């Protein structure tokens, strides 16, 4: 049993070491991810698809649209606490 099992018992915990696990650990620590941040910090290219995978596993992944300093509008993903 992991600490994640205690926090979200209704959710399936992804396999340790994979992209889903890395994203979940980042979000569990209170982090927020955009596609650019996920690519540079975690090496994840398809963030929206991976967040969809986590949602289907029962994790309360949320998203919102933010505006970058350059004026672009992008999605930001976070874990609802």
C-alpha cells in the first residue's frame, strides 16, 4: 500500500516509474502543469491525453485555461484537493 492509496482509496494508482505516475506525483505535490512545463520537467508530450487517463482511473484532475506572459492561452492541469 502506498501513501496515494490512503489519500484516494477509490482511485487506481498507476505503475511506478511511468509517465502517469510521474504526472500524478507532480500534481499530488501541489504542482500545476501546462504542456510546455510537462515537456520540459517530465518529458511528457501528450499531457491532455495522460490527464484523461488519470481521470479514467478515478483521479480528480482539473483543468483551466490560462494566459501566458506572451499572450497565448493554454490549458493548465492540477489535482483537485
